[in-house]
């Protein structure tokens, strides 16, 4: 899908609007008979009742494999079944989504939690984290630590303790992979501050390994496999070994969408969780027919177009119930606070809203 630019000139205006606006008042909603309104922001319709109208929902995507739950639900008609027309909007990063989400210009966003997101929340940008969109379940370490092969072969770098002062590539600042990098370096007696962090995109890391301009990198699939097959770098540790079950990507709702379109927000989540379960059928239960079907969907939706490559890369973990790993996000913000990138601690109970995944799982039943 072509990128829809978010005009840079509007972004300052969006943040300014956030600074002087207050959340919209929530309409009073009568709960169905026998059900309490306590802890909820609106009424609900039974999942099996036909939607009375079609609702357009804008979804901010980064176009990665961890968007699989959304892509599957869209391709298989689960959103349509819930009366939702999905309008996907491409962003370069989750950071770009925060301001549009904050004022309701974007309904739903999918991206990595970050210090920037926590800083925005601390400034009363009431974005809600509502579901998992990527985690490091053991066996699903789609992020990895790599070292330039020449250094490994020569014995110049035998382990993380030999990386002090060396150029170490990462894709951004104030993001969850920093926690994994720190854990890797600590296993060799170093810390995050002991290496020379170089910021660059993942495709550039593959080239940088080839030309010798970086010595190590935290890299994501399929680029990890591509660099390894090119013979320029060696995978030394998968991130699921370093920070098991780390929460590396999330689904976020705008406060307006969560509060004023609560029924649609629930229906979106129901469709999304169905997509997550198909994904787990394919890659956890290893249902061959389902796997072929899901790979076809991902080939169509993502930049990984090679079917044989899916037999080589490690896929992201996606919780079949959409559950967010709150302790993992606590660990990440503790790290950012210690580095001074996050200005103040955020009470995650005000940010993470489990009501939507809880409702979806209640309708679908547990995933075995």
C-alpha cells in the first residue's frame, strides 16, 4: 500500500492542540440487562448480532510481519463481518502515530512502545495500549544480535565483552530493543553505554556489515537472515533468549475511539483476536494448510515477497488472546528512566486497557 504522508507542518499543530484540549465527555450508556457498566466506557452489542451500520476505522501501520493479526483479519473478512471497513495508513514509525491518535485523527495504531510514547502519555496524551502486536515468545526471536563475521572468524570478537567502544547499530533511540542490547552486553561485563550506538535502518545495517562500517547490530527479520546468508554477519543471540516474552509492539487506541465508539472498538478487537488465532494455528501449532494461507496473506501485505524466505526467517510472537505483557513494559520504562530518555514514570494501569481483549476472549472462548 502506498505511503500516505503525514504532513510535517501539521504535526506541531497537533501537539499544540493536544496541549490545550481536554478529553471529550463520555456519553452515558445503559448496560444490557444483567450487565454492569462498571469499569466500561460504553455499551456493547452481542458479538453474534449483525452490525447495523458499516463503520470506517483508520489503522496506522508500519507494514511489518508483526501486523499479521490485522492483515489476516482484513484478508479473511473478519473486520467486514464485524461491520468494519478498515482504512490502513502507512507510517514510518509508531512515534509518528502518537499525535494523530491523541486527537482522534487516527483510530487505531500498531507499533513499538517507546520512551517517546511514555513521554507523550505523561503530557496527558491519553493513548491506550489495548493489545499485543509482537512479543519475544521463546522460539519466536525475530530480533537478533549480530556481529560482523570477519571479527568472529579472526577471534577479534569472541563475545559481548569484546565490543567496548565498537560501532553497534540500532534502529532508533528510546525503543524496546535497547533493553535487549543492554542484557546482551551485561552478559559480557559491559552495559549499553559502553558501545558506540549508531542509528540506521535495518536494510542499511545489512550493507554496513558488508562494507565493515559497523561491528555489531540489533537487527530484525528478514534482514538478520539476509545478512547471515550474505556471509557478512553472524547471529550470536536471538532476543527471545535475552529478554523472553518482551513486549516489542502493541495495538493502541485513540481515547476518542475507545470512549465514543466503544462497541466498534470491541468489534475491531474481536476480529483482530481471530486473526491472531489463525496466526498461532499456522506458526505455533504448525498447521500446514493454515501456514500456506497465512504466508500468502503476508506476501500480499508486507515487503517480504519471497515464499522460500518464510522457511528461513523467525517469525514474531503474537499472543492468541492479545494479552499485553505489563511487567515487560515496566522493565522498558525503568531502563529509559535510568538513561534519562523518559522524563517521568508513567502509571501503566492508566495506559494499558485490557477491557477490549477481555471482551473478545469472552466471546470467542479460550485458545487451546
